[in-house]
């Protein structure tokens, strides 16, 4: 849906129609905006490319492609749009990955509409906005970025190829995507993953991915 041309264009992408409609109604009363809607990530990316909105409010989990994939593609293509994630995820690793791909706002769905408006206003000014409920993640993140890396966790034991695998894992690529990118077999990727887990003393289904996300700035 596109209204008459106004001062700024905002895309709202969420597969829940009630959330989209609610935000559209609130934003139409707040200021002069052109409102675009998308029910999935594929349509959202298409609208970003064709309509060039100033701000895109994306749910992380959407059909077709995720909000993360949309944001990553926007970054890769150098598209000029400020991205806000509106999500239910409080996971610290998810938050850090969002910051790493240049997301300007991270707002929890459990919060009030007022906070969403505040986020939009800050992003319009060129600032970032993080829900206060997860502000501790930002403090912790900054401490990690400014602190000295330690070799106690075993990262210094990894080969260049294994370090590359870790970097790609931290970007949320699948084994298949990593294999294609590195021009190797999926079995080779899995062997690298097994070797990395042994060197870092990691066990469990998601232990390696969690470690990669938490240490992404070091790859």
C-alpha cells in the first residue's frame, strides 16, 4: 500500500497483518510519511530496491527470506536505507549480529508503540536506538570491542581455513552456502566444523554457532 507522497518513506515488513496495520495507523497520525507494506522478506527487499524508502522496519522472522537476509543484502548492495528490527528476540548473539550488519534500531515487540516512534525519530536524526530492556548488551558489546582479545579460548589454534569457516558461520551462512562460497564440498565444511569444535572444546548442537556469533569481531 502506498499513500500520497509525503516527507519520508517508511517500509513496514511483517508477516502479521495486525502488526502492520497497527503501525501504519499510528505512523499516519504521527508525522508526514509515505507508508509501504510487505508481508514477507522477498517483497520487502523488492520494495527497498524499487521505492528506496528512508527507513525499513523489519521483523526478523519472515516468510521467503528473513529480516537478517534482507539487511545483509541491503548492506551488500549499498542501498541507502536505515533498518530497524522490530522483533521478539532478546538473544544477545542475535542482537550483536544485527549491529554487525549495520542495523540502526533494535526494538522489542513487547514494548509500547511509543518506543517504536522514539526509535524512528532517533534513526531519522542519524542516531541508533536500542530498547532499554537490552541496553546491557550494547554495554557488553562495547567492552568486548575495546578489550584485548585473549588466546585462552583457543582461537589461536585455528588454521586460516578454519578461521574463515568461523567468520562465515558468524554471518549465519549455512554449510551449503559456505561450501559454495569456498568452492569445497559440504563434507569438507563439516570436517572443518568438527576440527574447530575439538580445538575449542565445544559440544552441543548450537555451541559452535553461538561461539562464532559471540566472537564475531575477532574473525
